């Protein structure tokens, strides 16, 4: 068994972008963007089932649930109206360069709805920490996708947060 990685919205096989930080043991879990949310949920469910998790690495976790209903409706209607244009704009905002196009995967409306409405739970994070899970968060401070301030306010009192001054959502120099 190897480590478990969860991909972000509109991405596939992008774990290589985070290679230098990944832990690759059988009980290590990580995820990027929406995949960070999936990684939290996976680790939480594993712990509830009395299974071992050593580490949880969250790369550019996306936080949008606190955004206005109007913002969420606009995102969903834009996606429904023209998914291709929505995804093209999304990749531009993420900072996806031509050499990273191989990581693109069409996102779904269900994934977007999940992403827009997921609320992070400090009780889940605290339980994981109590069970000995080492949690680290990696954030690019030039990220145009998520609310950096809200992420910092949520995660900094709880876990180790690595901040990358000139990096975008993909933790690449922008």
C-alpha cells in the first residue's frame, strides 16, 4: 500500500507538482484544492474506523463556503451555461501553464457544488490531531481561487501552515 493522494477540481495526476513535500508512507494522506477537502474526509473516516493515519498534507485547500449565495449561484450558472469556458477561465485563474496542461480533467457540476458548499470543521481537525495525525497546510499567498485570509484564520491556530509568498494555487511562482 502507498500513500493516498486526492486530486483537485478539474485536475488529475497532479501529485507530481507537490513531489518535494509529499510523504509516501502507507498511512500518509494528501490532497490538492478540492482534493484537500476529500483528504480530510478520508482521514477522518479512517480514524473513525480505528484505522491508522500518520500524516495529512493539504495543498492549497479551497475554502468557499463562506462566500455569498450570489457568488455561488454565479459560479454554478456560469458552469452550467458553458462548462468549457468556465474551466478555461478556472485554469487561467489557477495559473495553469502550457507545460502543465496534462493535468487537466473536466470538472463536474456536482464537484463544483461540493466545493462551493464544504464547511471546514475545527472539531474534525482537532480529532485528527488528538489521534496523532500530523497535519500540514501549504498555501500560495498569490492564490486567486480561494480566500487566503479565511484559510489562514481557520488553519493557523490548529496546525502547521506553510506560506509561499509569490506562489499561486498550484504553489508555482506567479
